[in-house]
C-alpha cells in the first residue's frame, strides 16, 4: 500500500496541571486541569481541526481514564470517546507526586532520573499514601505503590496499537488523548525502539504528535505541534 492509503495515529497530551508546573511526577494521581490548562485544551482542539478538518470518528478516539485527559478531550471538542486504561499514565510508584530533586534528597544522591532508576528500583520505605492540597485548594489522594517499569508501561500501549492496526490500515485516522510519558512510550512501540528511547521525545502540555507511514514503514510524521 502507498502512504496515502493509511490513516494516522494522533497523540494529544493533556493540558497543564498544578504538578506539570511544579515538576512533580504525575502518574495515577487524578489531578484536574488548571484554568490555563483548560484554555490550552481548547486551543489544541482548534489546531487539530485545522490539521484534520474531517475530524475523528467517536469510535476512533481513545482517552485515558484520568480526568485531566478526559477534560482535555472534551474541551478540545471531542466529547464522545472510548476510555482505555492502556494509555493511563506510567505508574511512577514511589516517585509519584515527587520532583526529581525530592527523589534525589530522599535517596541521598546528587541527582535522580526516572529513566535511569525506574520505579521498580526504589526502596519500599518510600511507599505509602497521603493527601496533598493543590494551590487552588483541591485535595488529591496520592498513592506511592510499587509502580511499573517503562517496559511494562510500553507493553500496555502495544496492546492498544494492535487494536488500532485495522483502523489505520483501512485509511482512517485515530486520536489518543493521554499523558506525556505514556504517549512517548507508545511511540517507541510504534517505531520498534526500546522503551528507553522515549527519553529523547519531548511532548509539551496540550501539544500533539502524528504517527504514520512512509514507504510502508512506521514513522513520526510530526511532533510536538
């Protein structure tokens, strides 16, 4: 088949949250969008409609179960969608709700990076649960469990990509609304790269990427738009 006969997979990251501002790892904690994040989501919808004037069929829109992703989908103009845990954010385990600096201090090291020392490598004494108040007064429940490896998170996305293959092969476009790390990991699966390759892909809040084909090969057609 030629490139024109394939559909595309569009990846949209949710809008800004309090923790995307602070740099706290935001995996399964169900944060709302900030007011700015809501505006970002609306603007992302406008950019998507310019790039994809035919839109996306509701059956071809897949959204993370977390509220920040679902709010982004609705505000962007896509109120009808399938919710799938396959693109819930990477479970950061003990790093959840903590910044890199906080993790380094807790571990007694100079620096810490989730790509170098993933959740499964963290000590159990950093696990637990607590409530945290956001700057706007919203209280969120934070769970620091064992987490999952980058490879495990990537495997979740692989099962979704398998189900999307017939849609894309039939020439229809797909929209996935989720989170930075899980969408970057999904991209590594699409490209046939190891999960660690995702560290080289930056995806800003309320920005989108386009995966597709070139000469029948899986490629990134556009990134961080």
